[in-house]
């Protein structure tokens, strides 16, 4: 099934550039899916410890994946043409996380035998640092025009156009689009000159009219003064009352505790209660010593 917009040989020129294709960062899941689709389970691409033991900082992105980016750019630009040859050379390693930008340019267009037309396209890919990682070349076969495509699809022979016929056709197109030139040997028709037109007469400027003096404004009468209202004398303030002196509060009598009474001495039996007022006899010294 062909795309809606077909690319024909007559519309291609040498030096035409392909619209750049910017791919998202390459991640490890994309590498795993590519390995499963191609059956290439190389340990350098899927085994992290193996790649580190081999001296690489991480796993390597397969080179065929970067080549697939080139093929995606070319097939989108050819829009249904037939790819006859596709080759690539891997310049630098693509690591996980790299952003690859693919570009292309038409290097040559050729008229081949039996009504076949081919174009050579050079394509390349760069990483986010502008370093070249992959370079390739594509050769594709195209229909010359919509008429050529219709003839071949209906089983008729292809439309054979030579380079000389194409140059003649392009010359006719350029002549049809170029502005018409006067024929050789004929004089150009010159329009008759018109008589000079006299300039309009100058009108003297009108004298400026001074505005009439304005009447002075009527004097404005000042408003009649209002009678002065006598101010009321302020009422005398009553003398401030002095506060009454505070009397000291009467002191409460402190109750005195009664003195403790000494208990009366109890009489000893056999002794008289009264003391003997007579002095005690003095002891005589012992002379026998």
C-alpha cells in the first residue's frame, strides 16, 4: 500500500536535504526489545556484569539499532519508493541514554536503462555531543512521474525519459513562467508625452483676525458678614474635694497566757513541814590522826 504523497524522480534534485529525525534517549528496555526481535542476545548488549568485566562502563547499544534509525529516516522521506541498496559503517559506540539525531542528503540522481530512475542518498547519525556515530548510503528506485506510475501499474512499459528531454522540458517550463520579452527587431512602443501641467496659482494667505476683546467679568459681591455670636463664658469648676485623712485601725489586744503555777511540794512523812531555824553543829576534828 503506497502512501498518499508519492515521491517522484522529477521532483528530486541533487543537494536536497532530508528533514532531521531526533530519536528519544536509548534506554535498556529498548535494547532488550531489539535483542528479542533480532535474536541477537550478545552478552555485551544485555549482561551488565559481563560488559564491565570486559572493560566497558556499561552495556553497549547494538550497532544495528543505530542503523535502523537511518532506515527509518530514509523510508519516511522516500514515501513508497523501492530501496535497492542500504549499507552503513559504525564509527562510534552508542551508549544507553544517548540521543541520536539522523540526517540525510541527496548525493546523486541517475537515468538508467529501460526507463529506470535511481537516487543515491547519504545518511549519518550524531549523538547529543555532535559526535558522528554511524554513516550510511542508500540507493532507491523511483517512478519518474505520476504518468509513469500509472503506466506501470496498468501493465504498460515504463515512461522512458532521457536527460536531454528532461532539460528541454525544464526549459519550456522556465519559459512559460518567465516574463514576456519584446520581439527582436521591433521598436518598443513609447507612449506620447503629456503636456506639462501648470502648477496651481498660489493663494496669498489671509490676514489673521484678532479676536475681539472680551468684556470684563461682572464684579462678584462679597457675601454679607454674619453677626458674631457671643461666646458663653465657661462655668466655674467646683473646687476639688480633699480626701479625708485615714484613721489608723485600732490594734487588737493580744491575750496574755497565764503563768504556769508551780506544783506545791508534797509533805514527806516523818518530816516536819517547817524548817529548823537552828544552825547545824560543827564537826570537831579527829585528834587521833
